[in-house]
């Protein structure tokens, strides 16, 4: 049985091979839908939604290094998950299940272009980018008639929107989150200029009305969900509801745009310093030394993109909507790796394409791009701190030694007085609430 993720020239799939005494599950390169596997006796269970495996999850039996990664925001692409015995099938890997148990066989590291190449005389990279992106989007024309686009107001989703609008889908509708304050007003103007220019229908959801831990959201209602889910899950759940209501079968996103424009991961660029988490308990502190163990080999797609797919995509799949990130397609990744740095620095090529399409400079190169920090702060201060008070009295993470209760009390007192609630508290609260939702 093959389940296809892409219909283009580089077909991808998840394959299931069943033969006497053995089951093999293999993943392709896209990672659109993460696959979680757990063996229980002679049975193998799997799902792209971790909550589907709830009967087989033990919130009191966690993987210490993944807890440490989550609490300290040092996420890694790995077959590890939060739950002991539950494995994520990473890209191009094969899970083998026999009477001896479940093992994961990893592929060789993907081959990448290590240095950019010089452009041939007379080649216009913007034209090449335009043609490639539009070709990738057009591969879905025979699959879906009604499609959607996530539009933030930035260069990544703007370029995806340009291509989606011209390939001939029956219906195209844009959706997105709208931030608050001055940044939100500028974002609203950018989105409006883009949508009007392309003649599309748009639905914008005010993110400040749906911050983390908001009443009625997945976390406040304690609905079963992945404890490592995205901070903005509540807000995007509302967006996804609108996408489903308009009948879209596929949604195009700007995912991967930052990564393909970044300085290549195989350069000498250093990771930013890790911010200390004062309330880490003894178990988490010990496990910090293991955060870089059991990592997946270098993938075809950028690592942050694959990790974002795992956070963002399952909720779309629940609604029967297939998310597609054209900027992270392997052909696009390869093209961008070979592109001279001057065309990627500051997303220069992406912005030039928007300018050539006739969009104003405020859309092509915004001076104040949107971010989620104000929404997170609102959610933490209004709804998160009361949850933290509950956690001080009853906490799985405290009981398991991953959080120091006395240090957490001090953090709570500081947060009450601080002008801005430390955003790392969101990681701890989200993990605690998510674990309890699966207990």
C-alpha cells in the first residue's frame, strides 16, 4: 500500500510492506505528515496524530532527553519522541517490526550542494525562481479544484500566492492570522494589498483573540493533543476551521522560505546561545548533556522545515486538508542551495519578484514584519499564569523531577511583577498541559 504525498516528478510516499513475521514502514523525503509508531506485544500501532496513540502512551514514562529539549527549546530532528517506546519515522527511514520488537533503520545523510555556483551569463534568477515555483504549485492542479493559501503578509507566502493565483485552480481563497497593534495594522495593509492585487477572497483571524491557553481552545479544554504542539495552535485552529468550511482540499503555505534563504547549515555559522531555564529540575538538567544524541541523518529538506511540519500539519490533516509547502520542495531546495548568496541575503530574490509583480515596497520589503510575541505575552499573562498557579500545586513535570518546584515559584513571582512574562514559561506550561491531556 502506498500513500502518496506528492504527484510531481519526485514522487514521495509512505510505504507499508507486510510479510510473514515482519512489517516494514518506510518514509519518503517530504515529511508532510509525521508518522509515530509504537509496538505493544505482537501489535504495531501508528498514526500521524500522536493523540491517536493515547491508549499506548504513558505520561509518567518519558524520554528524558526529549523533555530536556522541549523545556530548554533545543528541539532536534530525531526518531525520539516525548514518550518512551514511541518512535517518529524520520524522512527516508524504515521501521522494521518483528517478533523481536521495533527498530528504526536510518538512511545515509542526504547529499547537498556545499557551495553556491556562479550564474551563467544572461540568466535571470528571478525568472528561474518564478518558473520553478509556479511549476511546483501547478503539479497540484489535477488533484484539487478548491485550494487555499496561508498568507501572513511576508515575502514567503506572498510568492507562493503569486504562483497559486496564476496556475488555474477553480477557486483560490487566502487565510491568515492578523496580529494586534501597530504591527498588525501594517500587516493588514500588506495582506490587503496582496489579496486585492491578485483578486482573491480573504479571511483574516485576529490572533489576539485566540492566544495560547485561551478559554475554549484545545489546551484549556484539555482535549488530547501533542504536548509539543505549536504555541499558536489555538489561533491556527480557528484558521483551519475557516479553511475547512470553504471546502479547500489543499492549502499552500510559505513554510521553508526562511530556511532555503538562510546561510547553508553546512557552513561555519554557529547556533545562537541557549537561554538558561532556571526552573529545570535535576532530571532535565542531567539530560541536557544528551540533547544531541540519536539525531536523524542530514535530511533532504531543511531540518527546521521538517520539524515545523510535525507541529503544524496534523491539525490540517484531521480536517481532510493536505498542506503543501512549495518553497520546501526538493527541487526548490536544490535550486536555492546553488544560488549565489547575494540573491538570498535578506530574501533579495523573493522581494524582487514581488516588486516585478507590481506590488508596493511595503509588501516586498516590510520594515516591521509580524511576529507572535505579543500574542504569546497576552496568553501567558491572562491565562497562563493562573495555569502556572495550578501547576505549583499539582504537576507531572515536578513529580517526575523535570521541573524544580521552588525555582518555578520564584519564576511565577518574577513573572507577576515583570513587564513581560518570560516566554520560556510557555514551553513548560504547554508541555504540562499537553501531557495531562494524554493521561
